[in-house]
C-alpha cells in the first residue's frame, strides 16, 4: 500500500511541461554614413589611357564618410580594377589607383592619411574621431601596349565600405 501511495504521489506531481520560444528583436542604426560627394569622370589624354586626374581632363571622385561614434569603424575604399561597363575590349587593361584624405571636419583627424593601410587596390583608414572625412580616389586605365580604347562609354566603380570594428 505504501508503494501504491508513493506511485500515486509521483504521478500527481508530474505535470506536462509546455514551452514557448519568445523572440527578442532590435534594430541597429549605423553610425557611419557614406555619401558620394563628387562623381568621377574619365579624361582621355592619350588614345590608350583613361584617367580621373584633373591634369588628364578627368574629375577625381570624392566620397564622404560621416561618423557619429568615434573609434568604432574602418573606412575601406577600393579603386577600380575593371570596368563595370565598356565597349568590347580585346586586350588587357592595366589599372592603377590610390585613395587619400582630401578634407576633414576636425583637425584632430589629421593623422588619418599617415596611418592609412594600403593593400592591392584597397586603402583602409581607422576612423578614430567622430565627424566627416572626404576621401579622393584616383584611377587610371591603360589599354594594351599603346592600343587605342574603342569609342564608347566607360564606367568603373570606386567601392566605399564602412566596417564596424
């Protein structure tokens, strides 16, 4: 009888367990905004050369980074290594390019240029201060060995990214 009472007590204390998944959601607003300040334009100083340099008749593209949280982001700017649109090309294109700080909203950002890291066609800047920074990127494309670029429209892209640390 004692065993029966223990068994009944155990069964009575065992209840079914119900579970529910309760989501937790949230939105994170970036504190780094990238804006095109000046669209680039290729000049054509030689039949085999396209360049954004003003001396070559081009316009250097400028990208602005607005950061509201200091020391939280890296600016990563990549100059073109190919055309995103162009006439059909039958030879290789040699690309060169560089990115530099062209203006800042705060003199405390003056060290950005000296501290930049360049690898391949990408330049990275540590955005250690809150404020605005303008980056200029040059791009030059040379076609074949003294070969003339075919007539038409050419487009290349400067990729600007803001990487959270």
